[in-house]
C-alpha cells in the first residue's frame, strides 16, 4: 500500500501555521459555522474555492460536481442548497464555472463516456437552447468558452427556480445569486452580468 504520509505532514504544518497566526482559530471554528456564501462549483482539482477566493475555513459552504450543474433531480445538490438557505441563511449563492471545463468539452464529443453522459446531457440541452449563438462563433476555442459561460448562466436559472430559493424570496430573505467564471490559465475570477436577487430578475434572464 502506497503511503500518503506526506499529506499528514502537510496537515501538521498547516495546523502549526494557523495556530501561530491565530491561537483561537480552531476553538472558534469548533463552535459552529456561519458562512454568508454558498459556492456551487466544478469538481475540477484545479479550481479550489477557498484558495482562489482567499477565504479561510468556515467562510464558504461548498458543493461541487462535474461541470457545476444544478439539476432538479439531484437530491445531493438540493440538500446542500436547502441547508445553506434555510439553516445557515447565506446571503450569496455563487455559481462558478470555469473555462476549459472537461465536462463541458465532453458533452460536445460524439463518442460515449459511460455513465457520466447521462449527467452531461444537461449541457447538451444548453447547447441546443443557444445553438444559433454558438454556431455563429467561428473560433472553436471561443465557442467552447462561451458554452462554459452559458452553462453557468443556466445553472443560475435552475437555482432560482428551485422551491428553496423561491420560498426564500417570497418571505423576504436577502439572497442573491451570482454567476462567476474562473480562468485556469490566469487564475482570475470574472463576474458575468447575471446577478439575481428576485424572481423578477430571474425572469429577465430566463426570457432572453
């Protein structure tokens, strides 16, 4: 069996570093969490939420899956969303896609990938919905990047349409959905125009 001792050593160094800078950090963390942000992002190992936002443990509530999708039959994602909104009372939901997403790229392939094709079907639907715009982009890389953006925007609509978010807005809860993109090639986060704080905002995006 191959040892992963180096990971434990990294952990010890991390604990010592944190404890030196804030001796009460872990004591405070053990008392509970109160993050203001729910992050829904891709499972890609190159997109670590806390690192790219400069936030420490306890400041982000995180859900990740292949291609950062929000699907209405995914009880895992919906359970995270419900807990974040109803229990933690987060104020912000960030849908963060990224350029060069392998899941988005795989959805365009003609050959099968196995079980994951059922998941990626949702991105193919996004392509069909925006086919006129996408086929009008001559450059293949730019077309791919745009599909990554459009898929992220679609997830904003999906989140906003859940009963969880709809109920929160109806009771006047302060809750805004943001759509971000991350560039692996340069490490930069970019906010797309889609920012949703009400059902009215949501309808404006959905009807475009």
